[in-house]
């Protein structure tokens, strides 16, 4: 009854058009009234305590780094480097998009930011070269969602806080799956583009490649600094966010000289607004998480899933199907903040590695970013590229299917994630 009350009020609030944060607070208040615990003071204090977390400080700094990356010339130089390496192959601009998506994922950690950058730079070039519109948009959208997997990833920080999972280990666990996502896209793209007549770029000379590498070196160094610093223990993920923000500003302003004081002001304003929205959502979710624990909702869920607890792979399959269904109608952050506190005790009882679960959860939610009807990333690429949603939906399905197959492979063989994660974590 308590679980039904919480979820019922939550989804009624969302369907009524309330922002997710307010729907979470409304469902929390319903739980408090149901348990005769209602207190405005406790509600306010829990909301404040929910965002009083050191790891969450990484979010504004990584947002600043991502904004600077877009405005400071880092994205453009990464695209230019990838173009000199693979732009001359058939479908070369698609391979450029995938390579760029992988590198940008190590810079921003935001699927929306990466997808917007890819579309604004590469989509006009792909259209001019005769690439199929729908497939090009689908590829750019699918490339954008590599960002939540490869560190530094804002969703991995969120699930680390919501599920009390080591963020450093989550970061290390995302490297291999992120690269596998890129390889999967390359395989699918090679099949799709085989029968198309598209224009190919002239092969770059050694001098052009060297010049592009020299210009892109400082941008390429950022993910190396972040991952290397975390792995070596030189700094925590939160401190890595500060390093990333400062490094991106210095390189953009003094090396590439494309970031002005006015541009930096707009970057800080944009990052501040995004941080405020995320933090309010996190605070509301932490209120709900506390009440979920008090009301013993995880134990009720565990009873419902009890027949599956002895079979971890089957349990993961059921959970992933649930998350995929929710992710199609809800954005990534609220899906994480609502479901993870409910599911973590069940995961622990089943003996599933929490780092593996966290990575799988984010991968699943990321697929939801490119699936209709919500599809946040799909909406972004359509807005930036000025194309109808129907074209993007038609073009993205082969890549969604490929990602779903990759997700199934990870369920069957968890070692594909856990073994590389242990290696990168040292």
C-alpha cells in the first residue's frame, strides 16, 4: 500500500505537468502524512541536507568545463583532428562523428552538450556531402549518449551519490563500455553507409595530420589528466572537476584565445542555472530517498522480487527492462534519483556488484535519451539541426537496437565491465 501510494502520487504529479522535483516533494509529503510524520521543519532540513554533499560539488565544475569546451574551440579542434585521420574513408564523416563523440565524452560528461556540438559542427557537412538525413541524425544522437558513460560523467556522479557507490570506481568502470559503444556505432555505420553514394573528403597529408594533432593536443590532454589523476590518487573526482574547469578556461583563454571575458561570464551564468536545477532535483530526491527508507519500501520491493534474487542475471534483466520502460518517458536524472534508492537494497541482497549495476543503470537510461516519446537528446539534435522529429526517430532505430544488444551482452557477461574496471582502477 505504501509503495503504491508513493509511486501513484509521484506519477500523477508528473502527468499533471508538475516539474519532477515538485512531484517528488509532493509524493514525499504524501508519505509523511500517511505515516503521521509530517513536519515542515523536517522537510526543509532534509531538502537542505540532500544537497550538502562534497561529491555533488563536481557537478557545477564539470558543467563549467563542458560549456567552456563548446565556446573555447576545443570541440572544433577535436573534429578537425578526427577529420584528418578518417575523413577520407567512405562514410568518413560518420567515423569522424563517432571518434569526436568518444573524445568529447572525456571532456564534458553531458550527452546534451556533446550531441549539440556534434550536430552544429558536423550535420551541415554531412548534408552537403549527400549523407542520408535520418541516418546522420541518428548517428549523431547515438554518439552523444557515450558522454554519460565515459568519465567525467555527470550521471555517474548522480548515481554514485544516490546509491552510495564509489564515484572513482564508477568512472573507471565506464572507460571500456564507452569504447565498446563507439566500436558498435562504427560497425553499424559501416553496414548502413555501404550502399549509399556519398562524397568523400581528400586524404589529409602527413603535414595536415601533424598540424591538427598539434592544435588538438591541449584538448586531448584534458581527459588524460582527469582519468590519470583519479586513477593515481592525485585527486578525487570532485577535485578533478575543479582541475578540468580551470584547465579548460586556461587553454581556451590563453592558448586557443577564443574565450573572452564576456564569453566566460555567459558560461558561468549558464552553468549556474543548470546547477541550480540539478541541485533542487537532487535535494527533492534525497528527501524522497530518506522517506523511502523510513517507510521500508525497498523491503516491500524485495519481497516482490524475491523469486529473482537467487538468479542475479535474471534479476538484472528484469530491472533493465523496467529502467528502459521508465527511461522512455522520463529524463535520465529523475529516473536515477527515483529508482536507485528503491533498487540498491535489492541489488545488495542479490550480491550484484554495485559498480556494475550503476554503470548498467546509466547505460540503460542513456538509451532512453534517444528513444521517443521524450528522448531529450533527440529533441536537442532536432532543435539544433532544424529538422523534424520524425526524421530523427526513423534514423536512430538501428543504433538503439545495437545498443540494446550491447546491453544484453553486458547482462550475460558482466565480466566485460567488471574486469576492465578492476584493471583501470588498479
